[in-house]
């Protein structure tokens, strides 16, 4: 359907820009084509713009006559999108346009991610450039790159690239909500040398796999109390100490920002102990279900013979170190916000374990909206690793955005919302990364809020954006810009 999907929709300018953006391939780290589109848009509309060395671009929109001295407002969004498609869908994200479809009150895509995250935000900034239906002061439309895979565009912004001190981040996905804070993140990784010995030649290999868990986003789902597959694997290995076993391979988790859903280990045992291992595995499942029946009741432990043979296995010393470290490393909520009820302030995720280049790599990630707290919980993980003799690598991370409920911009935005829609908006913070945390760190004193229309299923082929909420969102954005100019 594509362009027909947006026919007759309001606001017309925004939907036209969104359609144009959807026709331009824009995977994270491969944003050249969308940057060229933004560049050409600025040229075709006689607007000044500039780019930095990494690919961020800012367009200057002149103020309505008479409001030239009003505060400059930054409209900020990211140009890249997550590229996912359904099995069987033929689509080349580096070359093919997104096919838009209308499904009742929603705009979605044909078997792929839609890119409303954050195409709607960027389209809003570009729509404002040719919208003379409202009054506003000077505007800077800031388009950042590579938000989805590392926030690197925002992280590489240089002082002076934008001049405004008021920023509207257009990258939230819930109608009627102003986001006023987010968590910063940090990775703390431990590396253990793989110490091996000769395998017992009378032993046979078996696979133990933890499966069936829900997993989820390590920030957004941390409050759900879901099980961690690596933690459960450690408990299983601890329970197996009554059996003489040897580890040949181990792995678990997949992403630094995901709660591990699966973990597996290849162990060598005397075949005569097979039934004993099965009984211990069954007991772990029963015990874990007592803890997680309500929050994560799908646990399975698959125990089966494995083909092949292994000449080398982990030493008992390495095996003990790993089990002790998995037990000792904290996972989950560390503290709740004292300022915003229900908000996780600090957490940590035991995320991954894998074997690479002669080492066992154990990945953890920390989140907090308070920088000292993020640093502290990273140091906790670092200390545990070092006590076990591991080498530690601590990533640069990115800063959080601490909620400021006394923000002048927030108070003004709330008033605009109430005047337009007759009720108060919700105020929330998110225990995940937004570019606001980085931007606030880059530009001290920046007053910021984040908001957007309802977007469901982001980062998946089920992604869709609500048509009516987009119209409401655009009215709100314009209203806030006018209020700032006439404050």
C-alpha cells in the first residue's frame, strides 16, 4: 500500500515527511542515505544546516517574525532504525523502502519494522520547517545517528554544535506521558583464562540446557522478577557437586541488555551417574518453580547425551571460580528511586557467558539514573571478578538523566497539555537509555522533556503507531514551542 496508507491523515505535513523518510534505507551504522535526505531537505527549503564528523546533522529554522529573541528550542530525534523482518519476508534494509500499511487506527509495515521509532520524531522536526500554522522562536532540528546500537551519535556531539538550552526529545512511545528521566548504563566484563586438564576417558559428554524463561529487557523488565538462566545454571552446577563431573563448554545469554533466557553447559560424567544428574535437574526445576511460578513459570532443564568427544575439560579450580562468581554477582534491582514511586533507580544484569580466544568471558551491565550509584554497582562487580582472579574491562558507558520535577520546561509543558486536552499528563522516568542522559551531560544546564505518540511493538515487525495519537502529539509539540516563545 505504502503512500496510500497515509492519504487523508492529519497532520498532513508530518505524514508526508514520515512517508519520505520510510522510503530511505536507514539501518543503524549505515545512515548515509538518510543523512543525504535530511541534507537535501534543508537545501530544498533554503534552510541553514551543519554536520559533524560522525554524521549528526542540525537544521536551523528561523523564528516567526517578532519572536527572533525567544529561547531557541531543540527538536531532537535519531535517524536510524532497528531492522527486523518476519520469517519469509523478503526485504533488503540497506536498499528497499519500508512498505507502509494502514490497519484501522494504526500505521504499520508489511512484514518489517516500521521505523516509527524514531522516524515520527524526525518527521516532526522536518514538518515544523514548513509549517506556518503556529508561532515559534528559533528552532534547531537535531538529527542524531546510531541511537539503537550504542547512542554513539549523541555521545560524539561536540560543544557548540547546538546552541539551544531547551530540548524536546521526540523519542518516547506512550501518549499522555512526559518522560523526565532515564538510566545511564555501564558494562563490567570479567575474563577468566581457560585452564584445562585431560578429560577422564571413561566419561561421556552430556548437555544441560536451561530453557523456557521469559527473559526480557534488562532495564524495562527488571521489575518483573524474572529468572536469570545463568544464575539457575550456577545453582544446578552447585547441586551437581555430589556427582563427579567435568565441564567442557559453557555459554549463556545473548545480549548485554537482555535478561538471559537460556544457558547451557557440556559436562562429562560417568554414564552410570546419568539418572542421578536427571534427578538433580528435576529437583532444580521444582525448586525454581516455587520461586518463579508467578513471574517466570516456563523453566525447563534439558538433559541429553551429546555427540562427539572432548579431550580437555576445565580444571576443578576454574569450575569452582565460575560457580562462585555466578553466585556472588548481584542481579536485578539494587535500589528504587526515592523521588518517583515505582521507578527502579539502580540495577545490574548478569547478562552473558561465553568462551572466546582461550578465555571465559562473563558480561554484566549496570544501570542507574544516578551516576555515583552506577559507578558503585560496577565496582561491586569488578571487585567480585578480581577476588576470583579475573581480568576486568569496564566500558565507558553513558550517563543517566536524573529526574528534575522542578524543571521550568516540565511545568510549562504540563500546562500546555492540560490546556489542550483537559487533564494532566503522567510523569514517568524510564530505567533504560535515552539520548537525553548523554545530551544533558554534554550540555550542562539543558532543560529537557521527552514525549511521543503511542508506538507499540518497537524493534519488531509488529511495530505500529497510532494515527490519532500522532495528531495529538504534533499539536502538543507545537503548543509547547509557542508557549516557550511567548513565555
